[in-house]
């Protein structure tokens, strides 16, 4: 009797791989909260400060539309940010599409539905590869452990990084590889467990009848 | 009983052990005569790295992007104001911090208070524009600032036992002017930030070479 195997075995394994994938993508996902306009303003503030020592950086409320004062000729933060907005719109949309794709991959894997069971590991592999390609994980946090040669000193450095750098450099480099390798393993398991058409039944049965007919 | 040949080697082995344990096999030629001589000054690395303009980050990130949380926020520090830049006097000094042979990155945008939607930004007269380690000293009039001033603006400690929070390891300061490196044994906070000076802070293991940087202009 043929045992009907689940093509997506191991709910725990699937959960771990999905969680690893989501953790790897945590920072890009959270970064979506910074809207294109805010990104443009932040860059404009930095650029304005670096570009010119004589162009004062003025808050928008200082903008003087009368055109009579000297102050009115100086660029405001909003003026400088405006041309950058389009590029940041595109960047933000790209980020959004990537994060949505990751969410679909993780959901498919967690759902473990048989219809999408074979596709989910492929989606996870694609999402992990996309992270590796788009963000180039930093291994500095781990290399720093070798440089400091001291756990307290290493922690002194890492503890002042802030949560986003910690997530990007400590968590993501590990979890993205867990997701990638886990996805590959699930794909192999799913292939191995997939129910095949039993050739023995389809071919052997006519053969058997032929044999019985040929018997004297 | 050991072989006679082996027995003959025992005194020789004992002599070698005795000499080694007394330090005769090491490079400290003044064993038993007080403090060891200071290590020789490492040569400058060649060729120098060009960091003209806005250069790439140099070294491994240690302090991250939030290390100036206790630094200047626009208030006057050590008599140094935070204003719109005036480049009438504009020189550069380079700072290298090397931990166990690994160059550490000096974070970008130190000494800068970015503008927000409601407040104007400003620059301290000591600041940087990248993570290359090059420090800008910009002022309407010639000024003489020190490494201690820069660390105050950064908001990190600086002493002979603590550099940016790194403690518990031997720390040596080197100053390179016009290609000549000297070891600095005084108060590190008093090291002057002068044009084209290379300041190297060695923490932990001895350097093989002093990091060497060059840039166009002052």
C-alpha cells in the first residue's frame, strides 16, 4: 500500500526557514516606513551641508517668497530635495516590490499547501538570492570578533551600533544563508517525497496478463 | 635505563631549557635590567593611499553610525562653535586607529549637526565628510586645535588607556610629519591637528607599518 507523503515535510523546518527569511529582510522592510519624501529630505540635508559652505541651510518655514531679501535667494531644504524625490520614489517602489515578494514566499512556505508546496522552496531560494544580490551582507560583525580577541570589547562595539546595524550585520548574514540552504533542502525533500506514477503497476500488469496468457 | 646517547643529550637539553626560560632565546636583550626597550617605530606603509576629495571608507567599522550620541549637538565645545562652514582657513589631518593590526573606520559626519525641517544645520570647526579618517579643520581665522578637541566633539573618551571606549590593551601614539614618524608619549589629547599630519593610534599588537595617506591641497 502506498503511503501518501506530504510533499512539504516538517512544519518546524518550514517555520524556521520562513522566519530566517523574514529576519534577513527585516531591515529593508522596516526601511519602507521612511517614505520617499523623507529620504529625499535627509539626503538633501547632508548634501547641502557638504556642497557649499556659503549656502545656508534653511528650514522651509524660513522661505521668503517676497524675493526682496538676500535670504530668499538661498535654497531651502525642500528646494534641494525636490529633484531627488523621483529617484527615491523609484527606489521605494523597488523596495516595496521586493518585500512583497518575500512576504509571498514566506507565506507560501508557512501555508505548506500542496498546490504551492513545490513552488514555495523555489520562492524562498529566489528571495534569499535576491537579498544576497541586492544588499551584499556585511560580515564585519563576525570579523570584528577576531580583531578584538575579546568578547566584552566586541560587545562594546556591537552594542553601540543601533538595532538596524545589528540586524543588518549580525542577524541578516546568518539568517539569509539559513533561508537559502533551508530552501534548497526543502526543495530536495519535496522532490524526494513527491508521489510518482508507479511504473510497476502500469507496465507490470499488462506484462503479467501476457505471461499468464502465454502459459500452457 | 636510558640509552647512553640519550643520556648524553640530557645536559644539552637542560641547558637549552635554562637559556630559553631566562629569555635568552627571545629578542629582549636587556632581560633583568628593568623595563624593556620600546618597540622600534614601524615604517610608513608604501605606497600611500590617496584620499583626496570624498574618499572611500578606510578600515573596519567598529563604532557604527551612532557613536556621536554623546557628542556635540550644536553647542560650543572647548570654545569651538558650530556654524555654517567658513573655509578661509582650511587644513586636514589624518587619524588612524589600529586595533590588533586592523585599521578601524572613523565614522562619517562627525562634527556635523544635520539640518532638519525646522532647524538649520551646522559644522564644528573640526569635522569630517567621509569615513577615510581625514579630519577637516575649517575656520574663518587660523586656529590650533588638538586631538582632544576632536574627541570631545565626537563624544568619545581619549587617554593613554582608553581610545573611543577601547580599553585593557597597550596603546601607543605615533605622529608622522613630512614622512618622519615619532612616538608620542605625552597627553594624547594635546596632539596638535596640523596640516598633512598623520596621527596613528596603535592599540594591542605592534604595527608592521604605519598607515600612510596622502591628499591634494592642505
